[in-house]
């Protein structure tokens, strides 16, 4: 065997030895029982410096809070997202999320109106390629989500952020006038009292405590009361149905918002009302003549202005608004 062949054999042995040592080292770097697939997943983990948050401004939002939050930190990038979770499992709707620099990000949030007061958890979620927006899997093949405990955020009624109290249907003045004219005198309690009385009379008749004549007289009395309540509709004349259709076309979807003691009514970006919350004189349900529930309520101001709104479950909304406005 000549010297050239010997040198080639020695080179092959040396190369094989280096590969064996390298392979052994990689095997020790993996967790026991892992495979080459684990190395591939590890390579897919978040790249670059770990992002950090050092502050949120403002660091609180009221129930129904709507507005912009500014995040300060380090190593922020378009591949990093912020998530928030609050009491009762409430999470804000997040829009317009922007990373302006490695130290600053902004996003527009809208918290549910009935989010309870209390602390919220803040999370950073690592996303993949900023161009594709695809989530980069962690070693377990899931998004890398890390709770941030170095900053605090809470739901608080004392927050300076604007609060969206609710989205309602604003009805036109003529329809509001009609609804109040047919509302039973004595309000919602009057309706409930009439229904309770009717139930009692029916039970007494079944037990034989009152006669048929007495029951008929009571029924006639109730019919007269119902006729009196429908008189305003008759006064609308032959065009009553057409007028109601015209009113329906004038309905507006509006937001009631509260910020720093000022109440606003917004249709999109247009302000229909701006009043101090202290000027609210009354918030009350407009009683329905035919049901013990109502879908109409009004907000009256000390200057004489009165706005009427429709919302399913008006009684619950009135309680909510009174609570938020301190009435």
C-alpha cells in the first residue's frame, strides 16, 4: 500500500471520528428521549432578543373602556402581539395594533361594558415572520405566550379613559311623544299591578270566591282601560301605519359614552349630545301598556332635554346607567 492510499484512509477515519463526536454532542444537547424532530422545532422558536414590557399608559380602563393604549418596553417587533385578560373572562377587542419602534407599541381597545373592576393579566405572544403574520411555534409546537408580571393593568371606574356605556337605538321625538302618551299612568309598577290583579281575580273565580257577574264586570273595566290606552293610536288617524314607518326610518344607532364626568351621545363620529353627567335629572323606563317588560327608556336633563332610547331589557340598562352615572 503506497503512501497516497494510506493518507486517504487516515483522512476518512479522522472525518468519521469528528462526525461521531459531533453527533454525540448533539444527542446530549437534546432532552432524553427526544429526536431530530425536536431540533427542528427548537430552530423554529422565537428568534432575536426576548421582548419586554416596562409600562402601559394609561394603566387602567373603565368598564366599557374604549381608546388607545401605549406600551413601552424593549425588543418589540411586528412579530410580537399583546394579549389581555380581565375579571370574569372578559377580553378587549383589539384593533389598530402598531409597533412603532423596538421600545413602543400602540393599540386601540374596547372592553365589554359590564367588565367587573379588578386586575387584568397582560401577555406577550410571539408571532412568526412579520411579512406573513404566521404564528411561530414554540418547542411544543404552540404559540409562545408569556405572562408579563412587571407591569400592571386594571379595570377601574376611576380610569381617565372614555367608557362606552352602551349602544342603543335613539328614537325620534314624535315617536317618543307617542310612546309616553300610551304609557300607563303610574309607570311600569302600574302594569305589574294590573297583571297581578288580573291573576288574583282569575284565581278567585276558579275557587268560587267571586261570581260570574263580578268577573265580567272586572273584565269590562280592564277592557275600558285598554281602550283608553289605544286612543293616542286612533288619534294618529288613517296614516298611523305610515307614520310609524317614517319613525322607524329615523331610528339611529348611537353610543352613550362617559369621560371625565362628561356624557356624550355619538352617531358614528358625530356628537348628538354633550352634557355634564351631573346634569342628568332622571333615567327611567317608559312603561309598556301591554307587557311587564319594556324596551324603551329615557334620559332626562336638568335643562329640559329628554332623549329616548330602545334596548332589549331596558330595565337592566337603566340600572347599569344609574350605577355608572352615580344616580
